[in-house]
C-alpha cells in the first residue's frame, strides 16, 4: 500500500513539474512575441535578425517574404509596424516548436499610408541550441473588429 501511495505521489509531483515547465515556456514565448512587436515598431533590425531564423517566412496580405526581405522592408520603412494592440494570445507547445496565436489590432504605415487592421497573427518559434527562433509569421486579416 505504501508503494502505491509513493508511486502516486511521485507521479503527481512529476505532472505538476511538467505543467509548471510548460507554463514557463508559454510565458517565455508570450514575452518574446511582445518584445518582437516592440522591436518591429522601433525598427531594431539587428535584434530582429538574431530572432528570425535564416529560413523564416513571412506572410502578409499582399504576399510572402523571406527573412532578408522582411528585414529590408522594416529597415526601409516600407512597412512600419507602429503599434500592435494584443487582445488575446495563446501558445501551444509541440516538442521544440511553439505556435502562438495573437488577435491584434495593428497600426502600421504601408507605402506611406497609415492603416489599422484587425488580424490573427500566427507565429511559429523553433528552439535550437536552447534559443527560440521565429520560423514563420503570418497575418490573417479579420473581417470584423
């Protein structure tokens, strides 16, 4: 009987530790994403370059870009991500991959015109050598605000 209780308690403690670890990773990704929006608004392309995986893809309403194209557009001001108001965010962890969904209102300057759009943004992060790298950023425009 003692062995059963000990086994049960050990199992419960390990489950609790696993849940705490997952919650910690989710919070890490949420913080990283929030920082990414700030870095994009501040046009910190050196910082973003370190975050974006070399094979990252970016999907916008008008098409898709690779990492260098996205960094170039941010640096040139072709797209200035002025402010992302995050309304909801959720993270799913699958092994060494984190998928974050943000529902945001984005204020941006695109081609010299200030625009505000509601989006669901999908961010995919991959952990490599203990570091999270952004592998994909996709904007899906919502029909309602």
